[in-house]
């Protein structure tokens, strides 16, 4: 039988004993393990801790990167939110501006309709002026030249603009506001001018004052009461039956109503603008001094008072006090 070498024969196996002593005097537990096992376990623990540290470091780095990305996203969201808020405010501002412009366009349209109504015209759907009796818009549409111009300006600016759309709109709104302001001023002035012109036309004594035949014209003639004498006739004689209505040839103020020698019963109306009209030989005056009369109003009745050979109206028109041929003024 073989024997072990001397250096191995005296060598004993190394072992470790782990004892667990409880506090309550219970049975003591002990565990025995080889001496190399704690080293291995320690190595495994160190390796595990090392791997865990590396993993934790990598996770911490990823977490930090994620947090930074989240912060960047939050900043982006905040910027977008602020930009959206700014755009919303711009939309509100633009809406207010467009409402203001719409109101000014409506005012401008009213001025335009007023002018057209004053002259008895209106625009149809084709944009041409038409004569109406009621003065109402046959199409019922309020779209006008300025609304179309705004659309054209907006589209052209959009096609040329290299910047934000809102900047383009601001330019368009400013341009349109200037256009509306200019046109409103012009239209207001036009209304004033038309009113003055209409007042002038209404005051001008150009309406025939009575119906009948012309029995004597303006200029030199043989005197109807003295056939041997020539005289200058300052007016126009319109003959008709006694009691025929006499109308004001133009709007104005009655400055004389009474009996005046050879003129008989006479009415004088001052129309302004230098015009005065005379109505003589009346059988009856129906207005008094100071009365305001409109063109076409009944002011008297035809007769043969004063120096007259028959029933007629002697009608004169004077410009700045000088008699003129009524036929050059009457319509």
C-alpha cells in the first residue's frame, strides 16, 4: 500500500466554522465551510458591486441626458406656448382691426349710397350706375370697390412677402386704413359738394311757373297798351285762364307779396346765389313775406291785375338784380 509523502501526511484540510449564538440561550448553530469559500464569495460580491456601480453610473448618465432633453422640451413647449399666445393676441388685434375696418367700410358705403341717392343713382351688380325710383339697392350687396381692393392688396402682399403672415396683414391693414381714410374724406367732401350743388339746382328758378301759351317774350316789343310805342319787356308772359295755378320756379324766401302799381298783385322770391324771380298780375297771392317755399309750391293764382290786357302771368328772372331771358334758364 502506497504511503503519502511526509509533507502531505501531516497537512490537514483547512476549514472555517461560523457559529450563530442566539440571545435566548437556544441551540447554538454553527456552519463549517472551506476556507476558500469566503474569498470566492467576496470576489463575487466585489464583481457584483462593480457591475452594479457601472450600471448605476450608466443609468445615472442616461437619466441626466433624459432630464436635459426633458428640460429642452419644456423650454421648447414654453416658447411655442408663448408664440401661440402672441399669435392669439395678434389674431384678436387683427379681428378688432378688421371689425373697425368693416365699420368704416359700412360708413363709407353709406356715404356712397347717400351720394347716389341724392343724385337719384345707385350701383347695380355690374358696378354701373342705374336710375331708380326708390333709391334702394336692388342687389342687397354691400361689397364695394374698397373691399375688392383689400382682397387684391392682401393676395399680392402674400405672394411677395418673405416674412411672417401677420406682418403682411399688418401692412395690408395699414394700407387699407389709409385708403379708407382718404376715400372717406373725399366722399364726405363729395357729399358736401353734392348737397351744395343740389341746393343750388333746387334754388335755381328753372321750373315753369305756370301752364299756358307764351304771349310775349323777353326783349323789345310794341307796348300792348300803347301800340305806337316800343318798350323793353323784362320778362316772359304766359297766358291762361284766370285762376290758373302759379308755382315757385325755385326754392327760396318770399321777399315781397303785395300790390305794386302796373305789376298788380306781385310776388318776389329770393333764391340765393344771386337769383330772384318775379310773378306779377296775379289775381291772388297765396304766400306772405318771410315764407320759405320749395320749388313747385303753389304761391298764387293767375289774373290780370295792374297794367294788363288779359289774364296772364308776367314772369321775370333776375341775376344779381339784372333781368335775364327766362327761356335761357327754364328747363
